[in-house]
C-alpha cells in the first residue's frame, strides 16, 4: 500500500501519469487515484493473507506431526515427491541410523561428547552437511526428538515456544535409551562455577602449527596436596578442542608464557628507533607512489619552461648578431610567451593538486611519538584493552610444531604494514 502510494506520488511530482496496465486507470483523475489506492490495499491484503495461510499451513502440518526437518537429520532421508506432495515422505537410512544408535549407546556408556566426535571422525564419518563432527553436533544428535519418532516446532503464541508432538515417522532410538541419555546429559552438564579470571590476549591471533586454525582458551584445574585448587591456563588447537585427536593435535601451550613473550617482543619492537623509520619510509612510499604521476608531469612542465627561456635568450642573441630584425624578434618572443603562459598554468594546476592531496607526508618524529606512547599505553591498559591493542597491531602469531614459543612468528597487522616482528 505504502509502496504504491509512494510511487504514484513520485510520478505525480515528476509530471508522469501512471497507467495501470491491467486496469487501465487514469491516475490523474480523482477516481483513478482512489481506484489505485484500493488496488494497493487489495494487493497488500492478499499478500498478508498468503503469508498468514503459509504460517497456518505450517502450524497445521506441525500439529499433525509432519516431518519438518528436511534432509538435515542423520539417519533420515526426506523423499519429496515432485508431482504429488502428499506422496512425499521420510524414510530411514539404515547405515546412518546404526551410527545414530552407536552415538546414543556410547554416550550412555560414559563416553564424552568430544570423545564421540573423535571416534566418528576417525572412522571417516561426516555430518549431514559433510562436515567433521564436533561436540556440538554430537550434542545436537543426542537431543533431537526426531529419533524417538517425535517432531518439535516453535510456536511463538504459546509460553513454552517449543512444542513437541508425536510424529508420523519411525523412531531410531528406544525410549529407554533416550531417557538414559537425557539423564546423563543433565548429570554431566556442569554449569561454569566461576568465571575464569584470565583474559586470553591472543585468542584469534595464535595459530595452530599443524592445521593453521585459531587456538582457543583452555584451563586445567588441579587439586594440590594442601587441598587448594590451582588453575592453569592454556591455548589449545581449536580443531582439536571440538573434534578430538582425529581432527588435530592439542599443542597445549601455557597462556601466561606465550602472552608475556609476545607482549615483550611487541613492546621491544615498537621502541626500536629504526622501526619508526621503516614505518615512515613505507607509509610515505605509499603516498609517493600515488603522487608519482603528478610529480613526473610537474618535472616535464618545468623542463619545458626552462627550454623556452633558453630559446628566448637565443632569439635575443640572433637579433643582436643581426640575423633577425626587430619584427621577427617580436614575433618569436610573442610565440614563446604564449607557450610559457600555457605551461605556467599547467604548473600551477599541478602544484595545487599536490598541495591539496589529503595524504601529506608523515613526519618521522610524529611516528616516533606514537610508537613511544605505545609501551606505557600497553602497560597501563586493562586486559581487555590490551587484547584490543594486540588485535589492532598483530595479524597472527604462528606457533612452531615443536611448541617452542621462542621460535614463534609474530606477524604485524596492516597497521604495522604487515612487518614481521623479530623473535630474537
Ligand atoms: Zn590444529
């Protein structure tokens, strides 16, 4: 409705009359305008009705327990019938169904989510989307009511939102096994008792030496002989963390050590005088490259002006030596003058362009100043600010395969012109 009104108004402003092709309406008459508005509201009403019908249809399907998961559920295949959709149905894929049964049995027998993902990946199994299994995908299977022949759907009109009804499809998992697994899930789920008081400064920056994926935070909590608990913080490979040993190696490294090491090297690097110079050269080189064509043109114009000046001097010599008369001299000088005037104009235009260029050369001492500020800023920053600073300065930190942090490669970000920060 609003669209159609907006369009007619716009057309009116532009002095165009809209002829509705189907209804042959003259929108410039009051009657035509009214009719068009009516059409607009009818169209709007129809559109609203259709979406409402689709939603009602889906809800009806849901209430009847019709399959609503497409081809996303391991163990089932949605066989859609292109001509008669009433003939579409869901069927069990025996191999996949057996796998699902194993997953439930493994969990019920005490295996963890990651261990199950690991087993599945090791045997070359993949999720329905062709990905490696992860803890979350295993958990998704263990909590999917489709496996006990039910269908879940969301209904925003009810307080619970999620509604589970009896489905039309065959179950894969027995109610007994399902109940065991749900109990275990509830028992084994430990809500994080307290927040880990460590900010992992290098999350997202530190890369696994084997697979290149980002390393993630992990911690190990130990009970000392004295009874006190001690928590150690580590980074481990993100792929290993979710996919287990068959996905990658853990590559544990102590968080404090690696963070101190990177922080120390970044600070040292920034305080080196030649770093500011390198930054200045690189930054200004970038600008110069952009200005290069203008500067080149400028040089050419100047040479031309110089040569014109030389020519006018020669003309005087010719006149003094009696080779040309005063009339010829005047003519030649006149030509030289008008050529020079043109070139002078060009020179002024180029000068203007160079002066007006927003990227002016950056003075070395201001780069020095910025870098000198970095060390105190980094040292006084809160852990979260430090993390943000690292993220702005570093592109990535690559751990060597032997885990020797002194051999890590620290790659500066674009802000540091991708310079590598030496690890010595
Ligand atoms: Zn890895």
